[in-house]
C-alpha cells in the first residue's frame, strides 16, 4: 500500500512541476514514506533519518516524512527529529506540493518552521489522480482506503482513518490505462477488500470487471478478512481464468480467547471451516496467512492452539510476527504487553519451523507438473537465472538457457524440484 501511495505522491508532485531524480545528491527535497504497523518498521525510519542528518549538514535540504508513522507520531516525531521539515499523513497528500513549496521558501529565508498536514478524511480517495507507476510487470490499484475493524492490536484505523471505497468506474479506467501501458498484472489493494461497497458494486463484481479488461493476464488482491468471506468472491476466483488462485487470509491467532481479545470476531473452528469451504470450491487454491505471536496475555495453551491450527490448516505459507504494541490502539490502552520478548521470539521460531516444513511439503506437490509462470525478471541470487510467479504467487526460478523471453512474458515451466521458498523449473 505504501508503494502504491508513493506512486500517487509522485504523480501529485509532478503535476505541480516537481521533478524527480534518482540521484540523491541533486535533490532539494527528500521524502520518506513510512509504515507504522510494527516497531521494526519504525526503527528502520529512525535509522534512515539519522543517515539523512549527515546529508542535511552539507547543504540545504527539505526533509519530509509521509505516511502512517507521520500520522501516528504527529508532532512527537518532528520535535524529536529536528531534521524533519514536513509531515504529511496518508489522507493529506494533496497538500504536499504547497507544503513543500512553502518549506523551500522558508528555508531560503533561513526560517526553520515545520509544516504539517495530518487531517484524516472520511472522503479522500485521490479520485482522478492517476498514479505515476513504477515500471514493471505489476500495477497496484488501491480500491479502498482506511479500515473500520479496529482489531485491538492494529494501528491502521488510526493512521489511515475511516473506510471508504473508490468509484468502480475510475478503478476500471486505471486498470485499462495500466493495461495499455503494458502492465500484465494488477493487484487490487485494500485493508479489508470484503467491505468494498460502491452503490450496487461489491468486491466480487469489481474484481471480475477488472479481470475482464483485455490485455491483463492476472489479477490479484490483498487482503480479505476471514469474518465475512463472501461466496460470490470464492465463485469469482474459482471461475475467472484471470483471477489468481491465491488468497491471503490473515489468521492472527488460533486461540479463541486471544482472537476475542484481538477483536477478530471469528473462532479457530470458523477459520478452518472457511479454509475447507474455499478448498472444496477451488482445489488448487494457494492459501497464505499472517500470525502474531505473544499478544497480550497469550499463555502456552493459547500458543499451542495456534500451533495446532497451523498444523491442521496446512496453509501454503505464513508471515509470522512478534506482537508489537502500537501507540493509540485498543490493546495499548486496555491490555498489558506482558509476554517477554524472548518468549515471543521462541514462539515465532517454533511456528516458522513447522510452517517451513509444511510449505516445503506443499511445494513438492508441484514437482513433475507444468505450470504457467509470469516472468518478473532475474532471480535475486543469480543473473543467469530467471524468476517469475505461478498463478498461486509461488516463486519459480530457472536457468535462462531453458527459455527466458523477459519480464512480462507468460511462459510454461516444468517443475523438477522444490524447496520451502522456491520451485525450480525448466
Ligand atoms: N504487532 C505485530 N504484528 C502486527 N500486525 C498488525 N499489527 C501488528 C502488531 N501490533 C500484523 C498482522 C497483520 C499484518 C499486516 O501485520 O498480522 O495481518
Ligand atoms: Fe488492522 Fe484489523 Fe483493519 Fe486489518 S482488518 S487493517 S488488522 S484493524
């Protein structure tokens, strides 16, 4: 979502005559788009800002912090980090060109005044702003902003504000524009896509209409909430050849007590029943998840319930996080962050270990099969190897000598080996 927002910011600034440079040495303005979801995201930004301090000592520079961390820490951040001149939250990017212009003028006059735009809006969807997209195979399209779920651990409702859906016609215009510019894949983004509503439109209708745009090879989406997965969306994934058979379905915990404290409104059994319902309708679906370890008061028994659920669900892969208390959230106000960091770490390691074994086993089912693969580019480890994704979003690598027409091409690869991270094709 931040990558998508950065493309939006670039477009807004270019429209006002700002010119972007890849060369940091030439920039008058440096913008850092930030995430607040967990503490380590914060730490990365503080490290980045201290690096910029050295740059700002050498020459005049306007430094802007954008995004969720700006929104959540507000003036705290500006007070603690004297190098920050401008703060703009996720709903305030339209004000950014004028904030930067006045900050640049103030700097010329030797004034060190800080500028903020941190109002959350119930309506802002940046309608009519076509993002300045990073080139590549995938185009992000944000279909809704904000979230009204208020899961107790999560900062998003406070940093991105109330939930609002974009006009489907403008989403379809964007999809057609991306297709005309050669993007082969579209990923629809929203904090909880199942709440997408615009007049008669729901998310199943929207994704089907986007997938009907000719020239697009694949449509993905992230993320749905397990509490309200509609049959019509399962149907769309099952039947539309261009809607990818991958669902990222955040579990968070397998303990009903913890799920309730988290405000997730489903039980472990309901999650498993949903997985079962999806698999019966779409046998070759790839299911991935997010899990938090060490949420407030999580006992060994609670953790065991999560472990057992992970074993039972046999999902294709999982992102597993230590719980990290976020300022302003319900959990921060109501519950103690009482699980020692070391215990959180041990629980994460145990889950990572079992999930890794499950993932490796799941990936072995592709050995001997021939799969369509959308090429993304070179493998990270070796420029002699190509890399792409299966329909289910699993990474495939191959020796380029076995066939590599280049990024954006759809090829078929025969899978001869598999690990927990990668399928090996030819
Ligand atoms: N601590 C740890 N993980 C979190 N996530 C969201 N908030 C927190 C938090 N406070 C995780 C959830 C979510 C993913 C995007 O980040 O698992 O699904
Ligand atoms: Fe956060 Fe819950 Fe909203 Fe996801 S659904 S963004 S976890 S509040």
